C-alpha cells in the first residue's frame, strides 16, 4: 500500500511518499481502506516532535512512521474478536 511516511521529526521536508507493507489486523483491530483524512494541529505537533524528542538520542526516531488521527473509510478486514464491524462497513474516527 502507499503511504506518506516520516523517519525522523522535522518540517514538511521529512515526509516521503512510499510503498509500505499492508498491515494485518490483530484480534481486536480492524483494517480500514482510507477514503478521506484530515490534517489538524495534533498531526503537525506529532510531525515536528516535542523538543525533548529532537534533542535526546534514541527518541529522535518516531515510533510510528505514518501520521494521521482523523480518518473515514471502509472496513477491509477484521480481527477474530471484532463482532460489531464487518468488511464493507463504512466507518470514521
């Protein structure tokens, strides 16, 4: 799948368009095919990182390469413990 990723904290220049492995949902998760996203102040803060993330060695690499908090899309797959959603359901969060 294609995604906008970042491997370090910083300005917009750290974002890259890349091919990444399609995730597999664990028991309590769902995989969503994203149709729409938003960009908000939290995304900007997470992209730049807190000052201590940029200054302390070992914290300068983000744990999650893909940013994003707000999404809308369709459920592609569900984990085995998910009972209230099924593939094809439209969701947002």
